[in-house]
C-alpha cells in the first residue's frame, strides 16, 4: 500500500492523499484527486516510481464527491477504463452538479444560503462566480454505488464500507479491520476540522449527522488514521475525541454570541474567530467566508435541536436565532 500526495493548486490544504493498494490484477486507488494536469502528472510519476502506470488502476473507491477526491477518478476512467465507485448518499449532490455544470451561473445556486442573512456576501460571491460545480466533464455517474456495511475485496484485504454523512451526505470511510487501518477521507482529519453545511443538495442537519458519524468511530476498534489531508497518525479515537471537543466548544461559543444579540448565522459568523490561527471573519477569503457562514448555520441549527436556542424565519426566508 502506498500513499500518494497529489497537488491542490490555490487551495490552502495544498495536497490530497490518495492510497494505492496492490491487488492481483492491478491497483485500487482510494480517492482520485482533482482533475488537473499537474495532478495527473504527479500521479503518473508516482505510479512509475512504484513500477505501475495509469492503465494498472483497475478501481477507484472514492470517499466523497468533492472535486479533489472524485474528478480525477472520472478523468482516468475515460483514458484507461477504471471502475469508479462512490457512496450511494452522494446521488442527490451529483445530480445537482451534473445539471448545474451545464448551465450559466444563476443566483438560485446559493439560494439555500439566503436564510443565513448573508445577502451582501452572496451578492459578492455571485459576481465572482463562486458556486460553480466545475466543468461538465468533471461530473459523471460512477460505475457502482457503495452501500453502508458493504464489503470490498482488495487483494488480500477486506474493506468494510461505513457511511459517515456530515462533511457530505454520502461520505464513506473504508475500514480494514485485519490490518487496523481506517481510510478516512475527509471524515477524520488530523490537523483541521472538515467543513460541514455547504453542499449542492444540503442535508437538513449536517452537523448533527457529522457528530453522529464521529461517535460511530468509537464502535470500531481503534485504528491507524489514513486521512485524505495531512499525515498518517496512530489513533482514530484520539482524534475523534479532539474533534468532538472542538465542536462542543464551538457550539458554546456560538450560543454565547447569540446571547449578546447576534441573530443570524451571518452575524454570528462575523463575531467568531476562524481557523487554527483564530482569524477574523473579514480576513478570510470569499470562499472561506462562505464556508464559515454555512458552518455557523449548521452549529446554530444543532443548538436549536438541543433546545439551547430558539429560532424563527421571517417572510424573506432569513432565519433568526434567540436564546431559549
């Protein structure tokens, strides 16, 4: 098994890890990378160092639909006929991506975020073209859908498919129980917290789903963490504990901001610090401001579910939060 770090130009994460697993008839890659020329070049050169070529990739097992995981799998399939598998929960998001990639940018692409009160931010984003799912060629149906609890035989390894909705609705991880490994995609990351709440076809309560999916990891034996971004680490459970603590702290901080009078997700996001460096909202680029607002709304919605906050929606569709 080999970890290959593929480039993510203009992305703060810098690289996405794909894992090449040798099987009798070729290679199985867990995640595919972003369909960019420099990414394919790196993949080709990395495989060559191992004595393989693109044509040796028989299968891609993709953890989720995001372009840095899915689109290069589609591109390589066109060249060499690899089989691409994706979690069944990504069907709705993929259908939206396939439809919208063939149409000009329209304001309603981000209409589900109007409830956050971020009207000024959304106007700027529409003008800049954010929200495009990417070129039409990037988005095609997989060859097969992965189902929770399914088993995939990869050489002498048996990988169990585990649905972990949250980061996206159809995110899955692959558990190699015999080797004590978890191919975690973006579900459990060792150095950052994955985004929640920003999808083409959003789930009603993505943070609730994500927290439930994190707790699900405690039902497995502890394992080596093989993440899609960042270094390999020795304990999934330790990192899950850290992530749960982070989100509980974030919930408390969000509730405290509402108690000061902030009422919309946008207003709360403006008042919170962001990233490990605790940046001000205004210091984030527009892409990350959008992620911040969506994530804030996801935290506020969980607080409402927990009855720590109340909420109401005005005639314009903006949701307002208040201390319960």
